[in-house]
């Protein structure tokens, strides 16, 4: 089996049709059929049941998916390692939701640079938990941090901490929610759903931001309010720059790390050690001193 066969197999599995796979890997449909048939001959097993609706994986096909994903991941790792700068021997592709970069994983990056300088890191910000899990499954990402993981065979999921988003304001003396100075900050689909449920009358906020750090800057320079992770808001609350808006809900989201079972154990441990350290600092920020 070669890498093109493995990628083609995964494309058929993902799209559910040979035509869809052909479009995904940019070859003719007949080429997809030839590759899958050659792979089935090599394995001595049928991988898909073909019908008018498309291609349905057999039990063997589903079992083989893990191995195909591992092969593609190892190939990508090998290819990227040849292009890595001198002194770096490993590659890690990590993805997370926007709120988990801001004030959390952005602190993890310098920790990795200090404690694991041999690891080259490719980082991505992706809002959807489902898309993060999909890219983890297909090998595009090695490690993800997110609010709502999906249980999938061959992958480990660990809770790392519990996120709280609170409504804070820099407007002195504000006693309740005010739409006039409210900034909507996009912390991802989970927050969007909870926000719509609790604030149904805010159809179009006066200001909409998709980068949380910009919201902090605005609150620091003008009277305004917005939702922020408590770990980000805590230092400003303690010094009195910001205050809680009373009578407003707090949104709580358990936060998880997910990675493939066959990811390099030493690399996994290094990443988790770094995450544990920045989690400790984040928790310390929101704990009474």
C-alpha cells in the first residue's frame, strides 16, 4: 500500500462516494476505483460496499480506518520533519477554539519554546468543536483543545479545566445589563447558542468582535461591557478596572484536550505538562489570594 491509496481510502470514507473522493483528492473517479480495488486485493478484504447511494464501509473498512489515518499522519510527520529548522526534530499541529487561545494556549506557546524547543509547532484557531474533531480524526491536526469533544475510537479525551465566561463592565456604577455599551465577543458556537438563549432581544449588537483581546483593549479605554473568560477578567476585577455586571448569567464549559492514541507518548506528555502549567496559572488568577 502507498500513501496515495491511504489518502484515497480516507477520502471515500469521509465523502461516502467515489465521486466525492475523486473531487477531494483531485483525480478521476476511475482512478479512485482502481486505487480502492488495488488496496482491497492487497489486504484480501472488501473495504466498501458499493451501491447507488455511494460507498458504505464494511466492518473491515471501519477497522482499517485507524491504520490508514496513522499511516497518513506518520507520512506527514516524516515529510514535515525533513523541512524543519535545524535543532527541531518533531512536529506538532495543534488546534483550539478562539477563547482557548486567548489568555491560555498563547501562554502555552512560550512554555513549549522554553521546555521543548525541539518541537516545531503549527497552530490553528478553529471555532467549531466538530471541525476540530474532524481534523483530528483525518490527521490534519495532532492535538486539539475544545469545549465539546466527540468520543471516537482510537482517540483519548481528557478534561483539563472548567471555563467560566462572565459579563464584566468598565462602566462605573453599572447595576444591570445595558445594551447601549455592550460588546458581543464571539467565543465560539457554544457561547453563541447560550448567549442567544439568554439574550434573545439582542439581534444585532452595536459592536461585534471575533478576537477577545480586542475586547479587553476597548474595555480598558472606554466604558463598555462584554463577556470574557474569568481567567482573563480576574486580574482586572481584582484591581477594580472591571466589575461584574450583577444579575447576569455565567456560562460554564468543561474544557478538554483530545489526541490520537498512537501519537508519540513523549510528545503527548510534554504537551500535557505545559498545559497543566498554564492551567495552574489560570486557576491561580481566579482564586482568592
